[in-house]
């Protein structure tokens, strides 16, 4: 059974790593957009910002969902590490 637990831990670690890479990519995109917008004259800022925000909206939603899901999974994982003998949740 410990082999199964170890594989679950390896799979979870890989999931955390993959999610962190996706979030890092998202933050890199935000940084690039920030630099792009910072270089614009004020007369072009508002229309360009609208385009950027429209493009970013699905990425923001995905990143927010990734963070929320990873937070829940980490909490569950840590509760399992803290209380490994309890396989049932208490009401």
C-alpha cells in the first residue's frame, strides 16, 4: 500500500509543479503586458488597455481557478499528512 501512497504523492507533486509552471507563464504574460502598456503615450493607453484586458480575461479566469483548486488540494494533502490515520472526515 505504501507504493500506492508514494505514487499518489509523486503524481500530486507533478500536478503542483505543472500548475506552478502555468501560473508562472501567466505572470510572465502580465509582466509583458505591463511593460507594453507602460511604454504607450497616454492618448493610446485607454484603448490599448481595453484590448489587453479583453485578451487577458480568459487567462485570468484560468489562473484564478488554478490557484483555487491548488489551494484546496494542498489543504487536503497537508491534512492527510498531519492526520494520516484518519481516512474519514468527521461531521
